C-alpha cells in the first residue's frame, strides 16, 4: 500500500488530503506523462457533503493502475511508496492526475 496525498479536494472521498474510499484506480493506459493519467475513482462532491462518511480517511491505500508505462506499475498495481493525486478544483476524473507518474525508459 502507498502513502496517498490527494489534492482533489472536490472529490467526495477526500478528507484533509486523505482518501476515504479504501482503494483507487489510476487511469492512463497510454499515458507517457502525468497529464495522461487520472484518478478514475474521483466522484465530485454533491451538496454540502464533503466526504464519504461510510469510511474513514486513511494515509495508506491500495492503488490499481492502468498506466502501464509508469516505472511504479507492477502488473496493474502501483508499487510507489508515496503517491500524489493532483486535481485541485477538479469537476471530473479528467481534471485529476497522478503526480507520481514517472515514465519507464
């Protein structure tokens, strides 16, 4: 599991830069840059609810990853120790990105 810092504050699962979902999926099967990735688990906040109250925020999380060109992708699992999800002000998953993405050479 990776340490996750989530900057997508407009996601219903975000609480104090931690994720309440339990696991996430990073998309970007053909990505060769950070901008080609996204958090497919992103769900925009609706109404006054800022977090998913069914789970508690966690500093560590399991990350499935479709970004097969990333050095941290091992059989569709992220093996990075620390992961940054970007997306301040995101309205959908396309407004997010994996800031930890590093293209394998």
